[in-house]
C-alpha cells in the first residue's frame, strides 16, 4: 500500500555537480555517464572539468559519449545526450590522489554553486552530486558545515530542510542531524518531531509514495520502557505523533530503536524517523552501504548524492562501487518526473 508508484515516462532535467577530484567522484561521474539506463532516464548536465572527467573515465575504464559546452555558452533547453559544462578550472595532474587540498575543495565548491544557481533559476528539476570532501571544502569556505547549511545560505532559504538516507525499500529521516550526542536531548521537542514527520511525509510523496508508512523511534532504550528509562517518549514523542496522525500522516510509535529497523526491513514500514544521526545511520549502512542515497529534502528542489564519502583510500584504483551513485541518479529522475507531473497538474 505504501510502496512507491511508478510515474509515467518523462525525462526530467538533472544537473550533476562533480565532487572532490582527489577522491572517487571523477570515476563515479564517468561511470554514470556510461550507464544507458541512467542517461536514458533524464537529461543530464554535468558541471565540472573535462580533464578531470577524462581522468575519471580512464580510471573507470569507460568511454565517454557526451556533448560539451564552455562556461560562457548557452545551455540548451533540451538535449538528448549527456552534456558537460566544462569550467576548465582544474588540471588533475595538480591534485594528489587521495589527499585533501584547497584546489580540490575549490573545484567541488564551484561546481556545486553553479548547479544550485541553475536549479534555483528553474532551469533544472533536481540537483545531484558525486561525493564531496568537507575538509577540502572548508579550506576554501571555512564556514562550510554541511550541505544543508551551505544550500540554505546560497539560496537564502527560509524554510525547513532535512537529510534523508534512502535504500531501495526503506527511508530514514531524523529529528536531529549533525549535533553532538550531548546536544541531542534538548532538541527532542514535540515541535521538532512534528516538523520531521511533516517533512518526511512530504518528501516521500514527492518520491512516489502514495501514503508512506512512517515508524517513529524512541529516544531511550526500549522506547523508555513506560517511563522507567526516561519520559521523552511519553511527554514529547507520542504527543507529536498524535498531532501528525490528526493531519493525515500515517505514523506509528514511539518504537524501540533496536528493533524498529528489523520491522521496517520486513516491510511493515516505509520509513523510520530516528531521533539522532547514528541511531539511523548505523542501521542503514549495515543494511545497504553500497546502495545508500542521501536526499536533502525541503528545499525548492531535491538534492541527491550517494550516502558514502569521497573514499580517498580507494581513489584512482578503479574499484569504486557505483551502486549508490547510480541509485541516486535514478531516484533523482523519478523525483524529477513527479515534479514535472505536479507542475502540469497545477
């Protein structure tokens, strides 16, 4: 009942920003451009550098069949083949593979900024990117905390955004994200939980779920055990769930965090809303590390990337698994279709 529905066949426009050039981003980008299912699902504009992409193709062992334009050229409104917007801003020979560098961070940051600007202008339906390295990006932009904070600043966004981790049949949302464990408990409020439930329901519907089934994890061991191990479940989490149900959100809980993913994996739920980062991330990466996708939801357009990082330890070896990147692009295509259908129906 809650499973994602298959939208009609449309080709949305996706902008793909190349990530950190010292990691596996170049070879993943090249591999995606050689995947006919991916390139057939959307009109893809890649933002990066031809020299870096060619090196990625060499490492990945793929041949590139793409069109190319320069930084100042007009971007066509429609194009059948993948299109590279070559910013000509980096020679891969200047970047040591597997090492953090200011030049590498600047390359990724410039690509990302350009992608955001194009989507913000309504030129593209979805933004995607191959893995960044935050430490490298901070060498260029010291205030860089994470993608959500950066996008919020770039777009001057006043709404609420959140990070979702996605496997083929299971989503994970969270009430708090990049916060220290000592800082989690004060942020577990009914308002924050309700905000997370609303955003999860909205994002999953945009991803093709008609009525997503959302489980809500407790904060304490055994979901508080009736108040024996804490009262957050009774005083804070359950009241938020009651309000959400009154708004038509199909949510259940609070449920013990150590068993809720077992139930979800068996098909009882489509998503789990966890209270903090590792409560969900550990479970999701154990279930499907090579398929995990990160969605930044709540912005005017979706942003997707593989859930893993830049993988400096295997960069340049041609062994990077493209599964998560492929899943991110295919989900981006489905979400782009949903956006186009919604715009047509409006």
